[in-house]
C-alpha cells in the first residue's frame, strides 16, 4: 500500500538568526525565526512524512513549548520520524519540495540540502527533489519578510 502526505511551513525572516534550510546553513543577512533552528523545509518535510504515515503533525511530536527543542537542529526531527516510519514498516518512496523566498538564490545549495536530508532519513539523494520559487514580489514572502515551503512525500508499506 502506498500513501502520500503534504506539508507546509512558513517562518519569518529576521536579523540575528542563521538561515537553515534543508539542514544546511545558507549565507544571508537574515535567518528564520523559530523555537528550533527554524528550518522551513525540514519542518514541511516532517509534516509530509507524518501525514503519509497518518501520524499527526510536527507540533504534536515536537512541541515548540518543550525546552528540549530550543534551537535544536531540525534534522533530529527527521531522524526521529524516519525511525517511526521504519518501526511501522513504511519506506519512503519519494519526496518533492518547493521552497519559496525572494532571496537568496537557493539552487546552488540544493545538492548539499539533498545530501543532508537524505542522510537524516537514511535515503539516497535520488529520492529527494527540490525546487525553488520566488513569490514575484507579492505578499510577505514576496517582500522578503518570510520563507515558505511545500512538500509532498510518498511512503509504501512493505
Ligand atoms: Mg516551522
């Protein structure tokens, strides 16, 4: 049996924070606000995987009220979810994602992000596709005030 899950996330971009995306620090003059490292792509991916496995959402498993997750690397969440899927005999078939921001350019960082995400999930990089979009100057993302991500994940029971 195969199933899909979707994930969405958005973080404000603020000064004085690192910009972590897909487990990689992207050099930029702003970073993601958040309780953990604010990794918008990792968070949307967590929700997509949890959705595909019918296991709820990231906030349930890793509450942002828990001091344990303060400034935590979001790759830890992915490692934890990979184990949850493995325990349920669910294998990740494919991941497709869109990261949306006006700046910086993300394409050059995609190989490192795919490698980091694949390592956290125990996958090969050919199972992870990343795409970058801008919001054409429209709304908070378009004004550079926020970064967003959409992810779809497919899992198969074996
Ligand atoms: Mg988030």
